[in-house]
């Protein structure tokens, strides 16, 4: 158990170094763009990025995930898996181009370049992760984020406030990282003839498509419904509110990548106690990080954002609570995938997505933008519930399920009242100090273990 915990902690630290910098840069750019683009322009950009995110799983057929697992198991055939996986989706890319031609937008060329390079980037970064070169993986993510952080505001300032330059900045960032990996590895040279079988690859990857579009269905379907019923301006507000929970998903993604790699390589069903303990630790840490995020939301909005975006702050508590359930669901999803129970992952995602759309449509006229954040939270709770009770062996007790619901209800109530009645005064300063002490105290053992690992790694 200690070896597994050390493996996860070490990998998390390596990936985390890159993730903290890259995700931090991505978070900053959201506020930078908000100062260059109007709420309408920001909403339009968000719609483009969202629809591309929907298209990607269908274009790639999630072959990058199957490729990653194959490379992890057979690194000597990595180049063959990489090249043949990309070649396998060429027809899908052509179909995407044809569809794009008939879409009424002035950004067709930029959308195509952005989509194509993001596809290659995603395959390339999974190639690196499959080879377990986590340092290069982190470096690429840092370079990608910082290149975009520099280019996007530079283009917008030097040329004009047009979202096509944002797409161009994204594309150049992807291209630079792809070039770095190609320089490091002789990717186009196949020395070993492997067992690449497209049919077998697809049998693993296709059931993951619903999981791949889960973000779109719960996020992008919200955008579509908001646009139809409320307008693009409200979509811009919602997009900004959604940026805050991405801090939590960014934090979790670091751990998730490390855990996924270990779960695939060391799938031992006997060590249920380890996964049980890890799940408990994860829930506590996510809740505490969420609490810290809520503390700084009013300050971030008051200092860094134009007044037009302040109204979006009240939607954050339900989105943040929902994000915690999403992270827990992804942990359980990795357990299911490691046992090759791909269908349950896809089915659970589909059911939660349907509930998200239905609840949103039913409530959007009654409670406005709150319908989007509320339906997202409920859909993630449903996703969590289905996966929780579909483990091959119970890695967590049933009582823990109800514990998570009760704690998150309290978290939601506190978050809403904290944001609703926040003011810069001595009372809130005292509350913040006590909250920070509380978070440090209940995570004392976790923090000390990370510090010990850091010192050991240096030695």
C-alpha cells in the first residue's frame, strides 16, 4: 500500500509542477480575455470552443485513450500505435471539413486549424504519457499554456479584438508542443512490428465516446439552451462562472492522471482497503480545496473582473459542488476502466447527460441561469451515484455515499451565503483565517506526507 501511495504521490508531484503552472496560466488568460472581449464576444468564443470539444471524441473515436493504454503495455511499439491511430481517423477529419464548409461562420479556416492541431496535440501528449515520460508531459503543458498566455493578448492588442486571433494563438501553442515531442522522439521511424488491430482498439475506445462528450453534454448543452432561451450575453456570464470550478478540476486532473496510470499497470483487486482509503482522502481534500476557492471568489471578482461579470458569481456554489461529484465520478470511472467495464462508464455518462438536458429545459424559464448550474450539479450527482453502486467489489461503504451527499449539502449552503453576503470587513477576515486553519488541520497528515516525499526525492 505504501509503495502505491508513494507512486501516486511522486507522479502527482511531477505532473503537478506542470499542471499548477499551466492551469494557473490558463486561469489568468480567462481574465485577460475578459478585459479584451465583450461578454458577447466571450460568449461566442466559448461556443466555438465548446462545439469543437463535442466534435473531438467523434473525430478521434477516443483512439488516443486506446493508444495510450497500448503504449503503456508495449512501449517498444509506441511509434506504430501513434502513427496508425492518427491515420485511422483521416476519414473522420475529411467528414469534419465537409461539415465545416456548410456552417455559417467567418472563422471556418481558424476553427479547422485549431481542431486539427488540437487532435494531433492530444495524440502526441498521450504518446508521451504512455512512455511514462511525465517530465516531458509536464513541460509540454507548461509551454502550451505560456505560449497561449503570451500570444493571445499580444494578437488582440496589436491587431484587433477579434476571436480569430485567439484561435490562432491556441493553434500556434499546440504546434510548438508537437514540434518539441517530434524533436525528442523519432516518431516516424517504426523499428518493431507490433500487433496494431484497429478493431480491437475501437472495441476499447468507442464505449468511451459518451464519457468523452460528457463534458460537452453537461456544459455545452447548457450553452445551447442558454443561447436559445436567454441570449449570448448570459452565455458569457455562465462561461465566466464555470471558469472557477475548473480550478478544482485542474487540481484533480493532476491526481487523476497519476492514479489512472497506476490503476492500469497495477490492477490488483485484492487491495480494496487501499482504494477505500484513497477515496476517503480524495473526497476530504476536494471539499477543502473547494472551500478555499469559495473564500477567494469575491476577491477575484472584485479585483480582476469588469463589473459586467459580477452577476455570474452567484452561480458558482452549485457548479463547484457539482464539480466535486464529477471528480469523484472520474475516480470511480478509472476503477471501472481498469477492470475493462467500459460500458458502465458510457451508460452512466449518457443517463446523467439526459437528466442534465431535461432538468435544464424544465427550469430555464422559471429560474433563468440558475437552471443551468442546478441541472449540472444534479447530473453529476446522478453520474456519481450510478458509478458508486456499480463497482465490481465495494471499494467504499454505502454509508459513505450518504455522508458525501450531506457534507456537500452543507458545503452548498455555506458557499451560497458566503458569496451572497460577502463584504470586505473584519468579520470576514476572521472567518477566512479560521477556515484556513480548519483546512490545514484536517489535512495535516496529507500535507506532511507530501513534504516528506519532496525531501526524499531531493535526496
